[in-house]
C-alpha cells in the first residue's frame, strides 16, 4: 500500500509536516506533487522491486530543489522487500558553491578573452606605430647621408664624425623598434606548442644567413641539439637573433 510508517524530526523540520500528519497515510496522498516527477516515481518503484535508487537534486521539482534522494529497499531474511527507506541529503551548500564556481569560471573566461583581444590590439597598434616612426627615421638617415656625400669637402672631420654618430643612433632606434614589435607579437602569441627539432631550426637559420656569414668570413657551428616542446616560429626567431647579433 506504500503507506508512510516512519517520520523523523528532520523530516518534520524540512517539510513542516508532523509525524501525525504523515504516518499511516499513503505517500501520494501526503505528497501529491510526486505525481509530477516521473523520475521519482520510477526510483520508488525500483526500490520496491529490490533495487537501490538515487536521484540528484533537480531545481523545479518537489523535494529535489536542493535535496538528493536515496531510496533503499528494506528486505526480510528471505529477500522479500517489505518497505523503502528514503534518505534525503541537503546539498544546498554544495549547489551554491558549484554555482559560485561556475560564475567565477565564466568571469575568468570573459577576462581572458578581453585580455587576448587587448594583447592583439596592442600588437597591431605597436606594429602600425613603429612603421610610422620608422619612415621619418629613414628620411633623416638618408638626408644625413646625402649631406655627407655632397658637402664632404665643406665639412670638418669632427662634423662628419658627429653626423655618422647620428646615423648610428638612428640605426639603433630602428633595431629597438624591431624589438618592441617582436615583444608585442610574442605577448599575443597563442598558438599551441609542438615538438621542434632544433637541429633543423639551426640548419634553416644558418642557410638563410649564409650570405652574411660569408661576408663576415665567419664560422657558425653547434653541438648536437635536442628536440624540444615549443613554438617553431619563435625558436627560429630566437636562433636568427642570436646568430645575427653574433655576426
């Protein structure tokens, strides 16, 4: 008949129903809302058929908003099920924590996307700005070169030396701008790492720099290089800078 045969103090506090209101009455008579929960009806039936059942908390359903339900068959020695024990576990604190974690995760993802966009925008801005700055630097350098060549006779050795120093400073500015662009590119780099053969990277870079190596009459060598996990693009750039600076 599935009548309620026991009702503890916690159940009274949870439902607001006293033991007298519940014991001896049919389950669905006391809690008709259960008729709207197919999962709970099935879980109860499974328990009466000798199988343990578990229902997780489920918003919008009676007695499941913040409560997990365990339905455990009570059996006689011969294995016959004579009743079902319903253990209700309040998980409001856990659900609250899970929701808070989900909110934090969403906020972190949003901030990460914003940071990625900011890095990309900064890299683009830095590149465009550096190109705009480089143009007048090239013009100044060319003007000084033209002045030195055309007015060489009229210039003293000290003046020519000072003009060459200015040109050297302009070249240094160009290199610094290249470094700034490279750093901004690295900060916005988000490609996945892969296995990189540094021997292959070294051979590729030496091949590309071969004209300058011959011009400088240099010898470039390396011991056995490993395979590493990283960015082939960035490691190639690293080798280019190391060898080119050495030359």
